[in-house]
C-alpha cells in the first residue's frame, strides 16, 4: 500500500505521453513568448496596490528592500524550476516534477494545491479588474445597476457581471490557441510596462529627499495572534516580531510576495515550447529579473514622492500623482492597471488548465479531460469547465479573505520543487539537464527555508483553510485517483499495453 502511494512516473514515460496524438499539445512558444507570459502575470495587483499597504503598515520607505527579499526567495525557487522545466518539458509544472521524483501521492497533493491556487488567483484578479473598470465607467458617467456591479446590494443579491464576462472571454481565447494568447498578452504587457515606466520616469522628478527619512522606521510590536510566525519566534528566540524596523521588512516581504506570483506558471507551458531545454530557463529567470527591477524602482519613486505614512492603500501609485497635483498621470495609471490585470487573469487560467490536463492524462482525474481539440491542439474541455466554474465564483463570491490562500499555495509548491531537485539529482543523475541549478543542495535547501519562513508570516486562518482543501484532496485521491492512475496495476499505458510494476514503479 505504501509503495503504491509513492510510485513514480519516470521522466521518459512523461515525455512519451506528450507524443500521443489525442493528448499532445501544439508547440508554438519561444523564449520571448515565455518571458512575456511571465512579465504579464507578475506585473499586476501587487505593484499597483500592495506598495502603499506595506509601506504604510510594515516597512516604510524600506518597502523596496521587502521587494528585494521576496524577489530573492522567488529567485531561489526559479533556479529549481528552470532545471526541472528544461529536463522534464511536460505540462503540469510542480505536479509533473514531483511525480518524477517524490511519487504519486505527493504529486497529487501539489497538483490539487495548484488547482486551488490558480483558480482562486484568477477569480481574485477578475474581481479586482472589475473594480477598476467600474471606476473608469463611473468617471465617464456610465453606471452599472447595483445588482450587476457588486455582491453587497441592499437586496442581498448581486452578480459581478464584468468579472464573470472577463473570465469567459479569456477562456475562449485560450481554447483558440496558445499563439493567439501570446499575441494578445504581448500587446497588453507592452501597455502595462509603459505605464510602469511612466511612474518611474515621471515620478522621479517629484521625489523629495525628506520623505525617505527615516528609511527604516522604528519598530512597533505586532498585535498578538496575527501570524504563526509571532508565537513560534517568541518561543524559539525569546523575542517577538514587529512592524517596521528590520523585522518589518520581512513581514512586508511576506505580503508583497503576492506581487511575484506567476513566474512559476511559465513552467506549465513547457510542453508547448518549441525549444524548452533552452527557452524555459530564459523565460522563467528573465521575467523574474525584469519584474524585480521594476518593482524596486517603483517602490523607491513612490515613497519618495509622498511620505510613506500618507500613502493610499487602495491605489498608491495613482493617488501619489494626485497628491502632487497631476491627476492626468493618475488616470493613465488606473487605465494601465485595468488593462494589465487582463493578462494576469488569462495566464493564471492558463496555468490551472495545464495542471488539470496533466493530472487527467495521468488518470488521477477523468481521462475525458485530457483529449485536446482536433484543430487548435489545446485542452479545450478542462479550459471550458474551469473557466465556467471560475466565472461563477468570481461573480457571486467575495474573495478578499481568501486571497492569502494563493500565497500559501505557491510557497508550498516552491518547497516541493526544491526538494524534488535534490531527490532527482540522486535518483537520476544520468538525465540530460540543459540547465543545472547551481550549488545543489545548498540552493534548494535555502529555497525551502525561505519559503517556509514566508509561510509562517501568513495568518493562522489561512493555514486552516489550506488544510481543509488538502483533506478534500486526499479524499478524492483515495476514492478515485489511486485506482484510476495509469501507474496502477492493470492500467493502460500510453502504448495501450497493460502496466506491469517495475523497480521504480512498485504497486
């Protein structure tokens, strides 16, 4: 029983499965496409919203250092992702990587985790996009009826029609093909990057040096019961963490980490990349580096334009320009934020459908969902199913309290990928690796420690919700996935032969 739960799917079998005519995806993406995807999903809600929140509440002008810390944590994980994505160029990202190294049950756990992460992230961003669009419509004198604009109407009923329509439209685009998705993403990303550069260049002329003093404000105690980190650190080291001060930078880093979520989604498109061995590392590391530099520059400019204690929490970039008497720039920034969130939504949905597709192809979810469209060569069935579900969730549900689940899900995936690199180096040293994570096992271990540290900064309620989702996942696996897996005794392999257990695949 225990050996069956940890049976592995070797790398050769994973790659062979991608060659099945009915289950193979079209290879159309280049390194530039992957980098654009990465930048498109990373630059979103985080840079347009979180900068003001963490500067005002946690780090002051040192918020730029918080972005550096979060970027370093992501870079450690990115090095691990780059090795796996170039070695195992198969859809599914961390799910596929863990299947090849840790075994079936750990792979199911991480896949189940990613489905929640990407679905929730898509819905949260769609609701945020809807808010920006409603604001722009209100400024133009067009007002949606209350029951179509929010979920807090006097009648008790409401459906966010804009959020739902956005998800459905993006679902259709993803069904039509990855190259179309890449072209639309490239256009939107160009607009988004221009807006960010406007903030940096124009804002640099309005910096006041005194706003940086103090750069790291004096530490203030964190309220009791806020995060798991507080009691654990106090127990181990005898002192409590604080907002502001040096520890405030780490608290801020755990919050702005949301701004970096997305580079790992690039790995889900490995199977649709023309030259994954060369282009996957470039796309993952390139997009992360570009966005980190932009984040640091924006945070330095914004905290120099306006005193950190006066920054807006809802729209810090736009409101900073309003505060200095330049509302035109504020309007441009709001427009760029609304446009930019479109690509974030689409790429999150892309990542989720590819993980779901990979799990279905392995038999852990119904194989019905692993058949690709005969013309577009895209996984149209899971894309449509998940798109409709997320549209309904985004329309009816208020997700503000659940947004932190996206963070914990991503960090958990980082931990699994880092461990998988160490394990696969030991179990399969013979595999050709176009990109090798440097200083193994030091880098993967540092990635695990850094990710766990940020997870401890998340609220206890987030851990509880995450645990509930995992319990549901265990139930689905034991009642369906374990017996329907293509590695189960008697299951059909890619070539149509009955699976026979081997040394690496004990039943």
